């Protein structure tokens, strides 16, 4: 067995090649850092070359949605529970409901029983809770998932496929044609962290708090803008704000080395959409008369095709929303313009420590929130009214 002959740094791990292979000669395994990579079994391989032809890397233009002037919105779900349980404003869940109401299938990222993040399809609203919420780690796409989606599309079932932009590219490249009953929804994405790193982090948590029953990367009960994670273990419920949760701290302060190498040169997440609808957090939103800036979660929504716009229009009554300029959204989310910066030295150093000393070694070197940082977060998290008062006084004095 050998890794697929791709420029491996550019491979996104979208699994399109493995799904396409007629001899089932490609398996998706994990590389040394834990990222998903295709592996060819040369005993089964017939050298047909379909894997290489299906790889979407370098072929973005073929999938780009360029027939439509993007319409951008700020939106959040009127349903309070959906909004609270979602990472941003709950737009994904309402789009999904619309598809499930039509007996369709919704695909997205969920935890499996071992807390591995995997892409699954659901048909019932009760299952939607599994897809809800961002999982800040690369999600696994099986070697048969796109084939399953194709089958559903050929049977004229309405399908919503959600994921990172590279996963949408993977599916579209696998399908090789447009299906009117497919709605693609991608996330604004600055990159995906390593599944192995996250798995090791969960082991640390289990050693400290006991068996984990549920993990939420973002718990919004106190704030949307301050990232809080929530861990439910056999012994207790723990909510950690971003200075306390080591994984979140790294994610927000030392994100770059944690990401897959292809993310630094991602062609799918920026400059020119490849999905019908793109959703993200509306960072930098300025409150208007229609929508408050209430820190309870707000999506930005970009409709990039007439199909996406028609779909959003059909669900719009479920949202409080208003139209916005694309530039405003790009300002808060520069990843829509260019991928995250890459420092090979920082990355190599990070993984070197991880290979030699494990997550404990990383913690010692990279986890160093200053007293000021901790204090600000503590105030923001525990006494937001006092924090806001201090900020106002500070601004007045300044
Ligand atoms: C790795 C990652 C990076 C992101 N980076 C940014 C960013 O830089 N800026 C920004 O504005 N928004 C980013 N987002 C998106 C944001 O966190 C919300 O997911 C998005 O705004 C949708 O929010 P929601 O409230 O509508 O739905 P939610 O219910 O919060 O989101 C659910 C949706 O996210 C999908 N999803 C969750 N985890 C994954 C995963 N690991 N891989 C693929 N799909 C997943 C589900 O399939 C579903 O479609 C990122 C999300 C992820 C997973």
C-alpha cells in the first residue's frame, strides 16, 4: 500500500477519489498528524486513472457558481431553541427542516459513538440535533458516501449536502453533473484541525473528568462572541470559556499549525463560491433597527445561485433577516478573500513537539494565556454587565 500519487500537500481528504474508484482500491486512512488521506491498494488497482481525474484540486473553475450575483444576508432563526443550540444563528437547521419536510435527506457532520466526526445522512427531524453545531475538526467522508448520495439524487430525492467547501467540491467532482434536486451548503471555513489531535485532547479530558457523554465545541448559553465549550461527563457538566479550554485556546490563538496543510492553499473557501448557499458567523455585525446585536448568534448567508436564492426565499419566514453587502461580511471573515497564512517553521515545530512529547508537551509550550487575557475573559464570561460598563468607561476616558 502507498499513498495516492497526488501533490499530497494539496490533497484535502475529500474522499472523491476513493468513492470513484471502480476497483475499491482506495481506502481513506490517517497520516502521521491524523489527517484523512487516500491510500491505494496496488493489488486491486487497475491503473484506470479515474482517481486522478476525479480529484477536484486545481479544477475549481469547473464548479464555481458564476451565473448569479451573490445575495448576502444577516439572519437568525426565530425559533429560540434552534438558535441557542446552533453555533451561529441556526440557519442550517431551518434549511434542513425544509428538506426533511419534503422527505429529503440531509447530509452533514456528526459525532459517532467514539467522538469521531463523520459525515452522515439523516431523514428524520429528531436526528438533526446530531448535525447541529460546528465541530472544529476535519470530518471523515467514507469511501461510499458520495455513491449513496448519487443514488438518492437519481431517485429524485431532495438532498441537502452540507460541509466544508472542499467537501462540496469533492461531491460535485464525483457527481460530474448538476442535479436540480441537490442543494449544496458550505460553511465559511478557515481550515480544519487534526482529528488525531482532537481525539488525544478528549482522552486528556476523560482522564481528568471521567467518561465523556457529550462534547460541544461551542456552548452559546452565555455568549456567542466568546467561545465556550461544554463537556458532559458521567460525573458532571463543565462549561469552559476559551481561556480555560486548551483545545479552544489553541484553536483561537495558535490555529495555524493545527490545520491541514491543504488549508493554507485552499482554492475552494475563498474568491468565488462553489455552493448554492454559504453560511458563517456574521462577525463585525453592526446592530440595525431590524436585527439587534444581542450576542445570541447571527449567521451571514450568501446565496450564490438562483437555486440557493429560491431555497432561502422559501424558508425566509423562519428567520429574522436583512439584506447586506458582501464586503461587510468579507471584512469580518477575511478567509472569504484568502486562505490563512502559513509558516512552515511554526508548523514543523508544533508537530515535532506533538510527536515527541504528545499533547502534554504542546500544552506546556503553547498554553500560556496571560493574566490579563484570563482576567478579561473571566469578566466577560462571568460578569458581562460589569465588563461592558468597564469598556464604556474606558472608551469615555479615551
Ligand atoms: C472547521 C470549521 C471552520 C469554520 N470556520 C469559520 C470561519 O472562519 N468563519 C465563519 O464565519 N464561520 C466558520 N465556520 C462556520 C460556523 O462555525 C457555523 O458552522 C456556521 O455559521 C453555521 O452555523 P448555523 O448556526 O447555521 O448551523 P450549525 O448548526 O451551527 O452548523 C451545522 C452545520 O455545520 C456543519 N459542520 C459542523 N462541523 C463540521 C465539520 N467538521 N466539517 C464539515 N461540516 C461541519 C454541519 O454539517 C452542518 O451543516 C466554521 C465551521 C467549521 C466546522
